[in-house]
């Protein structure tokens, strides 16, 4: 699973449109041709092709690329400034992309999240370093999810569409995270060979089902991938 690199969503759209204008709807074209049409360097354009292929917008043939059928339709609607039609096509594309479905599932289980927290989550799932360069790409991916209508934003929090109106299904909240060094849960980086402990307190109420509780525990475990971390569960009534 990959994400854009060093670019905004607008630049990704420019590149997709660049492939269309270069003839990638009818045959294969080079990255340099598409980059010229998009007004970006070939090096920067080349960094986006893995994501565009993984997400189902491009197909690589040898050293060149062609647009998929959905990629052609999305590129045309972007070129024609038909946002509503472009949104529908992008939603179809991303709904089949594993990273997008994992992010949607994450928000559905945990409830509303801030943009910064979701950027870190995208980074964890796509296995990229926590750097400004990759944060920009993660932000572009989130903007694509927002544009597609798979998620929405309100009051600086990101939701599944309609999640704000749900009742009787409150999100689980991590209310206490302590660690031997002052750092966040999603940025656990310790020198190799050292051991540390983490205490996590979950504040839940009677409306939380056991299934949702197990889902959150699973998500927390996924974050704790360091080999020296031992996760122990305890159930208290």
C-alpha cells in the first residue's frame, strides 16, 4: 500500500490529467511526457506512479504507463472540471484500494480523529517514515478520501459520512497513555536493545459493545510493532 509523495491532491490530479493529455487513454506513454503536461519534473512524477498503479488509476507496461478505464474517466472529469462526476469515479476507485478501506474502518471503529492523527495512521499503514515529506503525501491521500466523499471533516475532526448523526454507538476513547519517555502512541521509537512499558486506560461506557472494544484493542496492538513491546490485556469489570 503506497501513498503520494511530496505532492498535494491538486498535483496528483494534474499528473493524472497529464497522462490523459499525453495519450494514456489510448496507449502507453512515458512519465516524462505526462510530467511535461502536468508542469512537474519527471523525478517528482515518477515518485507518484507506484501509488497511481496501486490504487488502480494507472497500469505499468514495461517502462511506460496507461490509464485504466476508471483512470480515464476520472482524468476526463478532472480535465472538464466536472467535480461531482469526478468524485463518484474516485469513490469507486478508492473503495477498492486496501489502504482506503483500512482508513475508513479505522475511523468507523475509533470514532472521529484529528487530521494530524489520521496522517500518522496513514503513515503507519503505508509503512513510510514520519517526515514532513511523507506527511504531505499522507495529507494528499486524506484529501482524496474527503473529495471522494468516503469521509468528511467538521470542526477539525474527520468522520465517516453520517457518523456524527449516529446515536448509541459512541466512539471508544484512549484517555491515558503513559510511557517511560514523553512521546505519542503513534511515534514509539526507542533505541534497539532497550525495553519500556506502556499503560493504556480505555474509558468506556455501558453502550460500548464487546466487539467494538476488541476492535480498538486490535488497532492499538497494530501500532505497537516494536519487537521489544509485550502487550498484555486485562479485563476489569
